[in-house]
C-alpha cells in the first residue's frame, strides 16, 4: 500500500471505514450489529454498575464521557477503556 498521505479522500474513507472490511456481513449489517451490541452492553452496564454519565471534558456539548464503576471499593479491578472516537457511521 502506498503512503496514506498520497491517497485521495475517497480512498482514505474506504481504507479507514470499518464497515467496509467485514467478510461476514454487508456494511449496513456491520453498523447495525455494532450499534445493537454496544446498546445492549451499555444498558446492562447501567444496571450493574455505578455510573457517572455525561461528564463534560471540553467546551463543546458533544464532548462528554460516561464512567461505569464497580460497586463497593475494590482494591484491584480489571480496567477497560472503550474509545469511540466518533468514526462509526452511526447516522450514516
């Protein structure tokens, strides 16, 4: 593959679009499956964890994050960071 800086916008969109690279489903099904799984996981997490939702981290109204914390005060716990980044073409 050539240097990404030499690629046009259309080719960059294709290369960096997750929905174009699934071998199991078409691109619309990939997006729908992702949204379904993330929504179900979010709903479950909100039931079983303490939450701090819509924490503002920037000046824009869209610059918010949610924290899901375990109940109690554990001394050790697994840590997962899910950074969405906004690229999933949710609203196509």
